[in-house]
């Protein structure tokens, strides 16, 4: 496969996954912003943290100055001038999909194109009229339809493998960043065994944002707390959005790609899988959850660079 085609497929799937992940983060942050202020940053800071996670705080302040909820919501969702907005992610996904129409199925293209046409209509209406929660649900629904069209219609060729590579590296990064953001919002000094309603709501909201609330209830007893939630989202292989599940998928996909160019990426993926497979959650907290996550995000970035060097750069 030509590196240009592989690059378009890879980034098409990354942008689609990024749009869904941003909608998930926005949904939980918007819900938390509606909670009564407790002096710990539950209000606008819950939304402002998304600007930090997406690296767009400076851009927002240059354009809008003071942090304001409605402006932040528009900036993160429907702002065509913000390259990290959901609107821009769907636009970029559609551009990449158009470039590789011959390598994806008609169902895949029609779904991506329909999502793009519909979000343009939503942007004309404005988020205030459409509703933030309804919009986030719409983005997740369109992502599910796109994923279903992909899994259900495309051949299991290299094109499919590069699409899945983009999906899982983006998903792993998102899980790490969202867990880190919630933990930082609660505070490093927060007692993991705290029984407050506030802690319960925030950890439950995080689990729901990652579609893992039911999994938590099945695997653990009691209310969600930092230690158990972190173990679920980092180390449990049976949870689809956990770091370990994503890394194992990445390792399997990379191992199935032909040629020797990908050996550095394959080796790094295997090292990352071994790291999470043989690490206990107590080891993670002994190092410090924030430090462990920061290290993992950097390792994922290195894996992404290795994938790009091996497969996506023109020779």
C-alpha cells in the first residue's frame, strides 16, 4: 500500500475517534460544570480543563479572553477556526476519506459524508438551540455507525489494519488524558476511600464517559474510587477502552503488517504491552498516578512516531 493512502486511512480513523472522544470528555465536563460550586474547580474549570487537554487554551484566550462557558462550548464543538474542535475533526476525517474513496466501502463514505453534512446544519442552528448534551450524544451515535460500517463492510486488508491502528492509538491517548484530568480535578490529596457524594458522582461520570460503568459494576464491589477506576481503565484487558486493551490491539495489528520496516514500532508496542501486563495498580500509585500517566502518554507518542516513520512517510 502506498504510504500516502495508509496515511489518509490512519488519520481518517484518528479524527473520527478524536471527535467521539472529545464529545465524551465534553459530556462529562459539561455535566460537572452544572454541579454546585465547591471551591475545588467543579464549575467552569471542568470545561477549561478540556482546553488544557486539547492544547488550545492559548488559542482560546487570544480569541476570546475571559473563560466563559458558552464560548468554551462553541470553541470545542462547532468552531471551524479551532482545528481541535469536533467540527474540524469531522471535516478533516471527511477530507481524508474523500482522498481514499477507492479503498473504503460505499457505506463507510456515505456515513462519514452524512456526518459532515449534518454537523454543518447543526453549526448553522447553533449549539444553544441544539443542546450540548444532545449534540454529544449525536457525535457518539455517528461514531458508532461509522465503526459499525467499517467493521461490517470492509475487507480485512492492510487498509482495515491502518484504520484500526489510528482508532486504537487515539483511544488509548484519550483514556489516559481523561483519567488524568479527573484525578487532577479531584486533587492529589483526595483520599481514594472518600465516601463523599461528590467523589462518587465524578468517578461515575468518568466511567459513563468511557462506557465502562457497567463493566465496573460487574468487576468490582462498592462505589467507584480512584484506585479501582484507575485499575479498570489502565490495566484490565477485558475493558474495550482500557489502556491495556488498546495496546494489545495495536501490538496485534502491527505484528500482522508485512515487511521489516515496522520492527521498531512492533518492538515498542510489545514493550508497552509488557509494561501494563506486568504492572499492578499499587505499583502505579506508588510511582504517582499523574507521573505514570504522563510517562505513558509520552510512550504512546513515541509509538505514533515509530508508526509514522515505518509506514506513513513517503520513501
